C-alpha cells in the first residue's frame, strides 16, 4: 500500500533562508530540508492501481505559476505551556491562487473516489517534531521568530508523493518519493 499526499516543494532559496532557524529547542527533531513540503491534500492509503489513477487525473489540473511567501510561526496543537505540542511550523501569507489550487486538488481527489478530507487544510511548512521538546525553549523560539517573513518563491509545480514510515528503535522516520510532478501551465 502507498500513503499518498499532494504537495508543493519549496525552492532551494527557502531552504537557505530557513536553515538558520533550525536551532534553539532542546529535544526538537528538526525536519531535514529534503523532506520539506507544503501539503495541499493528504490522500491516505491506496494500492498501486488507485495511485496510478490519481496520478493520471492529477496531471490534468491547470494552474499558472504563482508566488508564495512564508509568514509567521506556530505549533500544532496551538502552543500552551501546559500542553505537549507535536509540530513546529512556518506559515504562509494568505494567497488566493493557493486556495484555488487546494480546492482543485480536493475536487480531483474526490473525483477519483477517495474520501473527503477529514479536516480543513492549513498550508504550512513543518520544520520540527516536538514530542520530546522543552516547552520553555519552544515558547522562547516562538517569541523570537513571531515576525518571521521568508523570501517569496514561485510555485511552478505540484507533486503527488508517496510516504513510507521507517520504524527505528528511538523514533519513526518518513521517507518520501515523487510519484508524479504536475507543472504549472
């Protein structure tokens, strides 16, 4: 079985701009830049035939290149000193082209027979997992980077990705592979 999602991969300039932020939280597991992506739609499990069907239909989506801007920081769930956070993320500036693309991808996923999304999409770039992170460090990091503004980049493609989870003694590690890339046109 395949574990599928549709995403945008950030430009190399984004990696260079964000790399200096990946420090200052004891116990954080920083996400390697080669795994960075902005999920447009988590699809879920599918066999190879359904994956190929989704790839074929997804290749029909039409969108023009559009700019994206990183803006702001946060955690999932939202930060509270008495609560464990799971994810540290960088947000995106509101963007009508991105919203339309998310809606188009959702339509395609539904058209190929997958279930509707079980929660709204909140586009973001996950930069760390916080399971064992020090909450005081997380609070300090959020305060220090609250006004974060990343460079603008042009979205020129979306990807259908397959995610495989490797279980290790100390933690799980995801490995991603690109099934297909759909260029803007």
